[in-house]
C-alpha cells in the first residue's frame, strides 16, 4: 500500500522504494493466508501544489480549504467498499467526515496494493494497513505543526482536521499544514500510533453510501452508462453450447442492414488456443450506431455452429450419473478418520439421505458490459470488473500486447456476486474495438448474461450418519459427486477436508467422485459454502431429529468444548481453522433473540429452523421462521442472525445491509432459482424462469453482531450459507417434509 | 421517423424506428442514463418511468406508443414533490447496495405515493413487486417508502 500523501510539485513518478505493497501469500495446504506486508516506506509525502491547491498521491489529498480527498482502491459492487475503506483512513487521519470527498481509484496495484472485490477480503486485508495510512498522514501533519511552532510533537494533539498546541493556545488546520508536511520524512507505517478504538468518531458510525445522491437522482455511474466520444455499440453472439465454434454466418446480410457499422466473425482459436472459458470465445459481433440497432440486426443473424464435444450433456444426465457413481466406492477420499463402516454397523440408528443442488447463475441486474478503446496498440477500459488486474492480463494475452499498455477505469458495478471475477467481456470488447478501430461499448442482453455465465456448480451428496443409543453422533460419511474439467476439479466445485463436522466425529469419511463437465463454473457469493451449508446443516438436522434432540442442543453437543480446530494440513490458516467457541456463542445468541425455546408454540404449518456456518472468517448462526400454505407455498416470516466478525463493525449501516441482503439472496435462490442444462446449453433465459426474490417475499431480517476480541472480518458473503438450511429445517419443523434438493419444490409440500 | 415526446417537461424530438423502446431512446438518444436496462422483457422494473404518472416498463414500451403522454424519469424526480421526499428517505435510510435498481424502485414508489399517500404493507408489496432488487434491499425500500409517506404527512400538516 502505498503512500499516503505526496509532494507533487514536480509530479515526479513514484519510485519503487516509495511503495509498500499488500501481499497475500499462499498458505501451505491451499487457501490464502492473508497478511499485510508493510514494506518500509522510503518516503511518503504530501503537499499542496501551489496554484492547484492539491497534492496528488495514492490515497489522500488535502486542499488548502481543508477538503480531504480520499481514494477508494477497490471496485464497488454494492458491498459498500467505496464508503468503508475511506472511513478507515479518515478516522486515523482525524478529519471530519463531512470534509471528506471520495474518488474511485483507477487500477494501479503498484500504488494501491491489490484491487479486487471478492472473498469478503477487503476488511481483513485493509483494515489495519489503511488505519496506518491515515495515522501516518496525521503524524506528518502534527510534525509539520510542531516544527513550525518549535514545540515538541508530544505537546500537540489533533481534532477534526486541526492540530492544536494547547499550552500556547495555537492551532492550525490541516489545509495550512499540508505543503510543509509533504517535505517531511515518512514515518514507518509499522510503528505509527493508532487511535484507541474507544475514541473512534467515524469507524463504527452509520455512514450512508457516498454514491447515494447520484444513485437516487439517476446520474451516470455504472459501466452501462459510459459514453465516450465516437463510441459505437456492440452485441456479441456466442454458441449456445459452451466452447462451440462458428462454421459460418450471414455476415454480408447483416452488414447491409441500416445503422449497422460492421459485423464479423470472431475466431478465438489463435488468441485462446486452450479454449479457456474465461478467455475469448468464438462468436459473431455486430457493431452499430446504437445498441438497439445492433440488437435488431442480431434478430436477423443466422449462424451455423460447430457445437463441439459437450453438446450431449444435461442436468438430467448428471443426476443419473451421480446416482450410478454412488453405487460404487468414491474415486478418492478427502479424509478418512476411524472406521466408518464398522461404526455404522454398530450404531443404534443410521440415517441415509441423498442431497443435491442445481447450477446457479449470478443474475447481476446490470448485464455484463464493457467499454474499450483500442488505439495504436493500447487499450483504455471503462470496465465493471471485480478483478481488474487479471482482466488486464487476460486482454494483454488475448491481443498480444503488454499490460503496461492497458488502462482500466473502474466503474460502479450493478451487482457482482462473483460473476465479474471473470473478465470475458473485457477480452470481447477489446477485440471488437480493435477490429472496428473505434471505442466500443459491448452490452450483453439478459439471455446472453444468463446463458454465458460461470455457474455455481451443481452437486450431489450421499450421506450416512450413525448415532449411538444416547443419540450421540458417532459416524458420518459423505460421498460427494462433483465435476471435473480436464483433469482438475471444476472451478468452485470442490469441498474442503475440514468441512464441519470433520474432527468432531470419531468415524468420518468424505469421499469424492467426479463427472466431466462442459459448462463453465465459477465462484458465486460464498462459493462452495453456499451449497455445502445447505447439505451439511440439513443432514445434521435430520440426525438431530432421529436422535430425538433439540437441533440446537445437538449442534452444541457436536461442537463440544471451546477450542480452535486447526485444519488437517496442520498449518494454521484462519480461513480454514474453526473456533468452536465462537460458533457456540453465535448459536446461543441467535437462539435467545429468536425465542428458539418457544418454537413449539407456533401455529400449525409454521416452523423455525436453525443452522450455522463458518466461511470467509465469519461465524454465523441463523434462525428462519417459515409458514407453508396448504398449497405448498413457502412464506418467509422472519430471519434472525447472530454473527461474530470480530472486534469492530466499521460501518454498521453497510454491515446490516450486507447481512440482510446475503440472507435474502440465499432465500431467493433456494425458493426460485436453478439453471438447467439440456443438450449442452442453458435452458433458462430471463427472470420469468430464474426468479429473483421480490418485495412481497422478503421477511424482516434481524441482525445481531457479537463484539469479540478477534480482528474485524468481511461481510459480503458469510451470512448466506446458513440461511438456506435454516429455511429447509424450518420447513421440516412446519411440515415434517425434508427438503433434500434445491430449489424447493412446493408440490412436495402440499397437504 | 421523427417523434416528439415530452420528457420531464421538455419537448424532445428524435428520429428513430417506431419500435425502438422508450428505454433506449432515453438512454442512447437523449443521454438520460438513469433508467436502467435489466431484462428487456418487463420482468425486473429497472427501466421504470412514468407515462402520465403511471409506472411503465420503458424497455417494453415502443417509442411509437408514447404519443402525447408526459414522460417522467428519475432525472425529473428532484422536481417532483413526492419523488423528492422519496429520494431524501432513500438517502437517509441508506437504502442502496449496488444501486442499479434503485431508480426504478423510486419511480414505482413515487407513482404509488402520489396516488396513495399512506399505503399499507400489502399495497406497498403490490406496487413494488415488479421491481427486482438483486441485492435484496427490500427491508430498507419498504422503510424508506414509509418514511417518505410520513414526511409527506408532516409537510401537509404544517400547512
């Protein structure tokens, strides 16, 4: 992370020695071990460039009128990062929030550290480093004041953007000190003094989103809103079967249509020889004076495709193959503890159940789009991407240019959910712009978006559980049937060997078998966890009922004593190590706030279900109350959530919004969403068949944060996984029917 | 062919095909980017505008069908007393997450409160069901509509 503030009178380029970097180093055993590495800053400076009244550097500019401009480094996808990260800097800089202006940083990872939106990682990666950025800036301003007054630094204090020397009654606002401070040596970020959190004035306050005024008045903000002089509009038709190629198309007829600027076949083989689904694909581009004209021309498009090798795959076929694979032994094991077969034989009760879940699309409300301008071997982007750096790398590879010749301006993003961690649209937009020699805005329609996604992989789990006479869980087995692409597991189609209840049951095995898949897959909000939460926490509920135990008590008994279960690789990794005590506490809290103990007094066909899940460093326990009508319709009555994400909620308004949204997102998917594959292609094309949650379905969601002594962690994802099993467990409590397959089939729940 | 429509109180003339949806006329011909494209089929409400005060899905409204109707978009809501109160409530309660759907939400909510200043929860559901919020900010949307309804009452009572 770079520098805070810099003297820019000479506008000299930054040298490497001025930079510090955030590093995420791969931990042994997979996953990411996140740490901020604060390289010694040779110098961080700031200044007010005379005349312009500004200094320019990575994060902070202070103007003579005391207006502080803070750059927000990460893409904003609705997770609130554009507001939250600057709050952290502003707090330690000790300025008033009303004097802060926020700008979106462009892609420049040498200056800003890693810039991405994913994995709920912004808080754990940036909270401490950005506090230090703010604190270093404050320290430099104090030093400048102290030197000017010829008093010890220790006699000065700051408040609301002003340095005070109480003994002499002198004070100076930051705006008057910025230029002097810029010439001072930069303090070592590792040793700057941070505020006592008890004195926070910005962190911990409910701060509304900085773009709200523009959002509610309809000002341009999003990728789709970008307009560049001379810009043309493009549509791009790809083969409905993934990886299919173009044999021929009626290009001449398209070119003759009024308003069409150009139409051409894109052949991707040379640019993407391995057929990487994240890269450029074959298709037909139509470029016109407006998007509507291009879309109308597309209605006349006739393409003969070579559909390729996966055109026979189907969701139905996968289910049949999975069942068949389960008749045999798993192809491999993620872990084998004890002797499951013997333990099941001697168990007092054995429960067996087959669970499955479908492919899911991200359904970002803003369809995929990208504006690119290729000119003289360089490309400028205005891109709604969650991963701008890898996007630039993909484009460099696709076009055979250097990443140094690529500029990425990050736009606000109308929903990410993981879809925009893939940058296929950037490769397409750049390719089309190069071909037509003009800036191009590529915009997909809803069908494109739903049928060319990187889907949450479907999956199949065949469980067995054994209980002893006292109802204690003694044996647990899962045969997970998932997908491979080539020789590797499909993207986001894997399971961790430490999945709960691993290490807590003496006889436990997780077996795995795979099927070949042509459908591209990828991370969807709380990847893996969004499906594993459903199957594991639902099956645990089945076991609790078989044991005749309260589902809460049964879970607490499995968690047992408070301790950290270090993952089975033996190398500590906060993303994979599981603190039973933290989970115990959120379970107990959610039971309290949801009146769990009184759940039996609910009306007929109304039930409460409970579930928990640990993901993205967050501990979440959730209770859903649902009512099932005689027709089988599921009504969501109420959701209670207890969460432990550490010592500090940075922006409570944003935090609650994230948690509520994540829970409702999971509920919407469970009730109305599936992507079906037939003949190698996606059946669904719009919101009539893939149903997002709507207003009348949305229940109140109560959020309770426990404050604990752990470092603050992220909130975009971890509230989602437990809500689906909590709902399914509530449906069981209401009806006695167990949901083992998603989306929930109301026909199964009819009286 | 040329069409003249009244958008936010201003006459605008555009020369486009009659089947071009109002949404694309607004966005690409008149540079009013506030109304959003989500589904192209009237299923998500991101493109909601008013025709003579009635909420319509502009993605499925051909320009040839607009005629003399007064078109109001999110860009005109700051000049609409109800729209303005809703915008204020949206900001006060910090409704948006990604924000992409919110223009359409505010347009539907403005049409609702203009006709029905004190809607019940069920009436809010009925008026807002066509507007998808993929981030699911529904709890806050509902609260903001109620907040704006109460602001409106207060203003009326002062008079």
